[in-house]
C-alpha cells in the first residue's frame, strides 16, 4: 500500500514540467561536465596502461614468464616513478 502511494507521488513529481526543467538544467550544468572530465581522465590512463603493457610485453614474454611479466607490469603501472630505477638495475 505504502509502495503504491510512493510510486504515485513519484510519477506525479516526475511529470511536473518544472521538475523536468530543473533536472535537465542540473544534468547540463553539473552531471555532463563531470562525466566528460572523468571520460578524459580514464582515456588518458587507459592509453598510458596500453603503452606500458606493450613495452613490458616486448621486454618479457607473458606466455613464457607470466609471473615476471605481472611483476614488471605492476611496477610500471602502480609505481611509475620507480619503474625507471627498476629498468636500470
């Protein structure tokens, strides 16, 4: 019973043009810019990871030495400052 009442209230509020207008403005002003920013951040990180994993795969064959490959990949992806020192050793 309470559930039915809540759904009726939600339908009525969602159908209100003022609420729809405010929701659209909030989406355009707040949500959309944040999603675009997050998308750029993720793309940069994915491109970085792709390049690093390709480099590690050229250095260490993941099929022949999977543990060595994973160790190097973890060092490169999660400790990028340390990867230069590790590569010099």
